[in-house]
C-alpha cells in the first residue's frame, strides 16, 4: 500500500508518516519499482499502535521504547502518565476556578481584572499579613469574589486572618451563607467548625435557617456554635442544645449567657427553667453538672425559676443547696 492510501485509511498525514520514518518509528517494508514507499500490513498495524499510544499522551520517544525494547514494561510509564495527567487536570481546574471568579466580579476593564487577580493571589499567600489585608480590603468597585472568601475562610488557621475573613463574608449576602452551609457537611471537623463560626457572624435571615439546621448536626462542636449564635439572636430553638452544653461542661458559661438572653421573653424563660429543673432531677445527671445547672438559673427571671431555687436550697447535695441559697439572696437584693 502506497503512502497516500495509508494516509487516507489511517488518518495519519503523509507528512507525519515521513516524520515517523525519519525517527525510525515505522519504516515502509518495501519500495515499488518506481521507488515509492510501500507499506505492508504489519507496517500499517504498527502505525495504529503508534497512534493508540499517542492518544495516551506518550511522547514519540517513549512510543519508540515501548514498541522496540523487549524488556520495556508499561507499568512505570503508565504510573508516570497518571501523575502527569492529574497535575495537568489540577492546574487546568485551578485556572478555570480563577477565571470564573474573575468573571463573577464583573470587571469593567483590565485594571479591574488585575485588581481581582492581585486579591486572589493575596488570599492564597503564605503571608498571614497579606491574607488579612486582602480580606479587609473594601474594594467596593471590584469586590473579592465570594467563592474565594469562603474557600479561604474554610481553610484559614490563623485566628486574626480568620476573623477578617468572617468580617468580609458578613458583607457578602446570601451567596456566602449558602456556600458556608455546604462546609457544614465537610468530612473534616476543622472545616465544619470554621463553617459554623463564619455562619454565626453572618447577618440574620438566611443564616438563622442554616444555623437551625446545624442544631441537628452529629458534630457537637457545630451544634454548640450554632446554639450560641442562635441563642444570642433570641431563637428559642437553641434552648435544648444550650442546656446540653451546660450539662456536658462544653462552653457552659457562654451557654448560660445565651440562655439569659433568651430568658428576656417570659414564655421562653419558663421553658428554660423547666428544662434546667428537669435535668437537675434526672438521676443520670452527675454532681458537677447539677452545680452548673443550678448556677444557670441565676439569670433566668420569673417566679418559676425562683421556686426552683427555693426547692434546690434544700437539696441533698450540699453544694447545690448552698449555690441555690446564695442565688436566692442575690435575687432578693435585686
């Protein structure tokens, strides 16, 4: 078969076939009487082998080794190709993400594009100061893309930078809230905590709904931060979790403070008292927890809380009884 016919059937141009020949990859087995290249069936099969290996990303040099070295094994080469492909995909994905974020900023001109690029680079800097400056940058004309802020907030380990990122996110609106809520489902505990702490600083509204959902999380840290945020916002749904925190001794002081905020509503104050007293009466509640529960009654207004303290002042646990009596005296002085 002559070179033109081979090119037509194989899809490999005559020019490329001559290039393969110059590299020694495939040589025509014969020549016609007029001196034209003539390819045998085996030659054509080798051409298809070359094209198959090229489709995997092998260089022509690597293809030559694969076809001609009897001891050549593909495993190491394939593993290297896998590594190279993963690196290439990662680089392309990173580029695509950056382009999308620039597009989301809706730049008016190239100066805006360059400003967004600079902010994105600063957010990914190894310097905490640079990351913090990027987070605090007002950049009202070309804001930092929300997706970039969320990604940075969920990965930031430096407290000051994390605080700046949460501040910036609080100005981002519901888009930032929705993206942070996705972080609550992360398999990494630290990411879940950063997500809920950021949500706790988002404006009321959509964030409250996300925090309510977080109260059902299997992660006690997530539940705790959600309850503290909701409690200080006056959301009574947080009461059960806040009481659990007092019993378990997890941020119990903050939990008691949040309950005192919620107790400004009379109906909620009675609900809190009922739950605190119920846990005090539970035989499974240990002595240290009973002491914390009694102290939590201190800032709960209403006659129901007062009656509970009166009864507790006669408790068999002397520490609980003394605490209750002391709290009653403070209430009388008020």
